[in-house]
C-alpha cells in the first residue's frame, strides 16, 4: 500500500492544504510533505494522529477495497456435489450480496435441497429438463423455458421425475443456499 499517496488523496478529498493538515495533526508541513512523497514513514501513533485529523481511523485507512468484478467464468464457480443433485455457485462470495444465484442440477429421480420458510423471495428458470416444485402441500410442474417465483413463506424443494438431468437457475434474496 502506498501510504503517502493515500494520505494525500484523503487530504485533497477533504479540501485541506498541507498547512491545515499540519496544524490539525500537530505535525510539521515538511514532515507531511515528505510523507506524501514516501520519503519518510510515520509511526503508528503519528499515522493515527494524521488519520484522526482527516476524519478517519486506522481500520478504515487499511481496509482493502476489493474491485467489483461483473463477469465470472466457469473457473470461478464453486461446485458442491450432493446425493441426487449438484449446486453450482455461479457467482463467488454472494453471501455479501443481496441476491444469490445458483445453478442446480438434479439427477433423474433426484430431489434438491429443502428450503425452510424464510423472509425472502426466490426465482427459478428451468434451463434443461423439467422439475416439480413442491411448495408446502402443492405441486407444480415447471418445464424447460418456464419459471417460478415465490416468497419464502412455505417449505419447498424441487423433484426431477424425468429420465434426464434437470438444470435450474435458482436465485434467492437474501442469500440462503
């Protein structure tokens, strides 16, 4: 991490001159100038004083900002093979997001994971094959190219009663898979 550059960015964002930051942090303008050009390094205590003068903290300053990636490749997927079905997490680390898409592959005669009642919503799109959506006491057949949309009010799961593997893009909000 380029500490000097980051301090300068914060100072400029706050609209402060080197003199104003020096006054607020009780350091010299020369020291801060050298620090911003990475000609010197601050002690933790000095850095803490500078960051306090800039209205932030050590933890905020060193928090790594991860670059958001909008596109994921098959190598990024996490595959979890279970008895009767496979879950493909097609977007990494979705537990931090507001929705969670998975690609569920259900073998012939297989059953998906069971979803207990929750406060969110779910959407499914049958990519291949056909499934039966068991929603509480009700059963609905959902074929290739068809969708389902439901609230999480009821216990539910999918069954594949056909002789081929079914693939369902299943999206939940909030994440629960």
